[in-house]
């Protein structure tokens, strides 16, 4: 079927590395991104928070505790304090000393590599997320990045704010709530409310019916997080337009086996 939506992938789903090749390398580090790029993924999904001094950094949690040698909220630390932290040792001692990348550095990396990036706006509160989204869209515009940088979030008002600033911004919102049963009309409503032609959907609660309804309305569906052989095959067979995985090697193997490039 012909479609005006470039994110629809009926023949071969797009491969998205979740926080980089994060099953083998510390998530949201430059190394994890570089290893995913080297394996040939089409996009990297990554996470953005804001420091006390207003610098965007690559960090999934709103606190530093889980992935770094630091503790406390990201927004309470300066960039200098965050870049002095170890973002590798908690994953494995062999990665000791890896720093937290800035979002600006990451944008440059993706541009140089010729890869797409989906930057997820994080934060603990609605106020935090709106500050992150406002800073992120300005960074996208500064680097003329809208051709390769997308924005996603669970914080839909933050994405609406960014879209109002730059209507050409491509949004890939998370279906809310992420663990609720499939609800095709509600999924479609959420995408339409943001002017988004992509919707991210947790694969365990994705059904062929919800994908069909979204496809009938020319909205692409990204299935996450598909880390096992079974989950990858299941999402692919349901008709997902993209698979998102921590395990880049396994994801690419399944795509190449079941939906080989023409």
C-alpha cells in the first residue's frame, strides 16, 4: 500500500538500538552508541536530562544513582560535576571511567555517522520535562538537526511545547500508559493530538488490531523493548514498523533472517 508516511515500513522494519547497544555496553554512553552504529542500526534511541547549569546530558533516570558513581537528581548537579562521574563501572569494571556524554556531543556523533537519533525527553515532573524539551528543541535548531533527530517522551505536553516551537519536528510519542491493554482508538487519539505520524507501543500489549487501526490512519508503530528472539519475531509478525532493542546483534539477525533487504 502506498503511504505518505516515511516511517511506515511494511517490507522491512527499522532497527532501533535502545540506549545504544546497551546489552553489551553501558547505556547512553558514547561507546554504546558507537558500537550500535558499527553494527549497522538505522536509529539510536537515547535519553535526555538537564543539568543545574542548563546543559543537556544523556541520562535515562532523573537521578544519577543507578548508572553512575554519583547520587542525587541530575538537575541538582552541574555539567562539570556530572562529567567527573564514572558512567561505566556499575555495568562492568572493564568500562570504568566512561563519562556521561552531552546531548550536543551526541548530536554531532549521529550527524557524522549518518544515523538517525530519537531523543527521549525525561525528567521527574512535568515542569522538568518542559524545561528539557524547550532546551532540546533549541539545540536541534542550533545544529540544523531536524532531518535526523526526532523527539519522544512520556510527557506529551512537553512534546507539544517543542512541536509548537518547530512544527517540522518529528515526534515519536510513547503510548500512555505504557502497560495498559491495547486500546486502538485511544492510541490513535494520542498520536493525532500531537500531530505525530509515529507511536511507540510496548510490544507485550501491542496487538495486530491496534497496529491495523494505526496503519489505516497512516501512523507507524514502533515496538519496544524487544530483546528476546520471541519478542522480536512476535513484534515483527504483528506488523511493527520498527523494532527497538537493547540487543543490537540479535535484533539485526532476526530482521535480516525474516525480512531480508531487497
